[in-house]
C-alpha cells in the first residue's frame, strides 16, 4: 500500500527529539520504518528530509520505549534499526520482483504472477521469467602492513558506508575478469593474482526492486599501490587493520560475511 502525501508529512514529527539525540517511541517501530521508506520510494517524502536525520539517529541516538507513561527500555537506535534491516521479514520483501513486476514482458498482459518455483508466469501467454541470483565480486586487498583496503560507497544503497572494491559481473564476463576490472575502475590498481575465498548471498535494493546477488569473494594480490586513487563508485578509500574494523560500518551483510570469513581463515593459518 502506498503512503499518501498527507501521511508522509507526519513522519518528520517523530524526529522531534533528534537534536537532543533521543526519540520517544509511542508507536510500532517497525511499522514506522516501513512507512518511512515507502514514503521515500514513492517520493511523497524527499530523501533529503529523512536520510540525514536517520544517520544522526543511527550513530548518536538512544531509543526510549515507554509503557504506561513509564520508561521501560532504553537502547541505542542502531541496535533497533540494524536487526530490522537484516531480518528477512522486513520492508525489503515488499520490493521483491514478485511484488513489483505485474506486466508480462512477452505479451504485456497484466497477469504476471509468482509460480511454484523461483519464477514469474503470465496467466495469459503462459511464459515464465526465472528469478536468478546475479553474480557479483568482492575483492580483499591487503597492504604490506596487513591492513585491508576498503572503499567508501559514493552512491546508495549504503552511501558513505564501507565496502570492498567490486561489483556486478557483466554478461559473458568471468568472475576473475570482473574482479580485475572493478579494482582498476574503483581504485586504479592492477591485480597481480587472486585466490577464491568464498561466497555469500545478498539482497540489493535499487530503483524500487530487489536484486538477489551471489557475491564471490577473492583475495587479490597487488604489488604496486603508487597509483591508488578512488574513482567510479568509490568516494574514497581507507586501510584498516583487522582488529580496527567496525563490522557495523560495512554496508552489506554479504560483505561483512566475507570479511569475517577472511579474517578467521587468516587467523587459522
């Protein structure tokens, strides 16, 4: 259900205490987040109005839960927000292909419905469109000091958060070629060699639809860092020692998983 402009205008009132770094929750918090993101997506509420406040709340605020006019719980905002985003039953389900694709791409009929498997099927012409995972790569590069090279995302989703250099595999491209290409595009570095680490699945919400991805992790060896500079989808970069990484600052769950897997594997060696 879409959010009306009138309903959307009530959302900023919930942030009345943002300047004092607190928010008093007298409403269903998950319902509030669902409504907020619906409003942004439907342009009933401008992104520039909500996102800076969400970032302030996310990093600095405390959520106060009241019951019978008495303070019952007080926990950091990020401890409430992150589990809701990570939960498979959150608002992201509303942007699954089965929820947003209604018209058949073959005959144009408004009869595109989910089938018994991972596909959508037209009720008129009977043709199927399978929903498969898109291949993507994530590259772990370590400097001589043992620090991992992260990028800062230039664009949404997860703008400003940590990421590994990488991206989608182009049609008819190998994962290894994609890894080399993405590292060069984002960091202007040439990969000498690489070794497969593992994989992790992800949900990538972009343009009002969820793309299911399979992220393939590679440890990439780079001998020359003199050409290093941020470009393409990377707003910047930072080297972090494994014990200095704040996992909550990494934008995607799949990237967190791959980083943690790499650190565990290296500790076991």
